[in-house]
C-alpha cells in the first residue's frame, strides 16, 4: 500500500491524497460505507460503484466470522469474490463489538471470551485468531485487535486497557508478519490508538502506535458518547504525533460536521453507520440541512430531496413520494434514502478534497457547517 499527499490546506492541517492498493486507488479524504455483513444494507454493489462512487467499503470480522463463517468466504476465494466487489475493502477487527457486548464477554490477557448475539454459543478471540480470520476474509486493510473503552471511563481502567491494546498490537504484528495473504494480493495491518479522553494516555498510545511504523494508523475509542469538543481535542493530539506521511483513519466518525472538523485536523479516512442507519429511519442529509422525511410538511413537496444531485438515481424521486413510501412501509423507501445519504457523504468528502486543492478548505468548512446542522 502506498500513500501520497497531493495537496495541503494553508488554513488548517487538512490534506488530500491517494492510497494505492492492489484493488484500486482510494482518493482521500474518504468516507467508507459500512457493509457489516458483506453488504451495505439495501444497496447493490453496482450502485456503490456507479451512483455512490465508493472507493472502498467496510466489512466486520466479528459478524462475518459468525455468519456466513470464514470457511464459506474462503471457499469463494475471499470476500471480494464472495460479494462481487473489485475495489478495496477494510475489515474492522471486532474490537468495537467486544465493547458493545459488555454483558456477554470476558476480557483476559490472552483475548476475549464471548457469546454470540445470535445463538449464545461460546467463542474466543485472540490477536492471533483475529489475524487468521482477517487473512481468510481477505480485506486489503485489516485492523489490529484492540479494546474500545466506553465513555465515561475511569482513568485507571483506561490506562490498563491501553496497555492491553498495545500488547495485543504486538501480538497482531507478530502473527501478521509470520503468515501470508491467501489470495495473491497484499494486505495491510493498521494498529489503533486508544486512551479514552485522557491526554497523557492518548499521547502515550499515539507514540507507541507510531513506533510500529505501520503503513496506516487508526484512532479508535472516540465517537462513543464523549462531547464533540473532547473528540476534536483527542483527534488533534493524535494527529500531532502520528506520522504525517501515513494515512490516518478515525474510526466510527460520524456526523457531516464531525467529518469536516476532523479533516481539518489531519484525518484522511472515516467510516460510520449513521448515514445508512439514519436513512432507514427517514433522516436525510443534504447540503441545505437535515430533513426528517416522515414529517407532515413534506407530504406535498414535489421537489427532489437535494436539488444539487442532478441526474442521480435518488434525485428522480420527490420528497412527497419518498415520504409516502416510508408511511406505507415500502422497502424501496429505505433503499432510496440510503442511496441518497451515502451519495451525500461521498459528495461531501469529494468537495472537501476539491476545496483543499483550491486552498480554500478552512473558510469553506466554517461556512458550510452551520448549513449542514440546519433542521429543515
């Protein structure tokens, strides 16, 4: 994997660039649609490529391990072939699922004992098994196994958890470096910074992760309920330490304004379930503001959801029609809304890239964020 910074913003730490993988080029800054179970819910892979123009999508190790199981994916020749997707894929290691399964797991030095949320069956993840599973899944970028701490988090627990994450990182690299990819193309391992919202822990973790000299570095444990100001402060601190010449991935973020603010701090890659999850509940993001399409006010509005989406699939339908689909519980409602929101997110980061290249990102960001927050 190769990363090239092509432009930097004079008004902030934003930068644009390209990440070269064997499945294609990723233009940065980038938002990555989340395809937890091998699919972005309700969206065809052809739409991801042609309408949304996604350079890369995500899969999740925990969920794919449970269903359909890695032997099925391996038998297909890896996740790319299994889901018919020829562009890059990133897989989350399952650390966030460990965090979210607090009542069904036990963390020990060796790894994590947990029960499946599907049938209650017992399983055990270790840093080594997570590397093996992600080798079988075959994503281009794979994540180290970590513990994502909750918010708020006691300092002593956050420090202990960070130490465990660092030891797991070492074990991940040891296993990764002594195994080979299975499908004839390179995989890249990304370690994850932790440390909750404590500056000294975030600094220590960033320094430790930077010392691993990985081709890409990630920042985890944010966007878990902390105030946005804390998220930005921790992200800024991490970016000041993580090497500038390597891509930086902020995991699980977030709202459109979060993405723009963190691009300004030096983040290159984002993912979040918000655009697709909120779409299924009728919340739509536009460049004019946020629309709750189920509201009565849209019942006779025959204009498209976002007029700037010319000749795009989601622009063919009016607000009134989309509201109708939601009210009659038609499956097409979620599909159109998801297509719209993911297209918006990709347009947003592409526009950010353009503004960075023009040298106007900082002023543009400050102007557009109030619009994005407006409730229409």
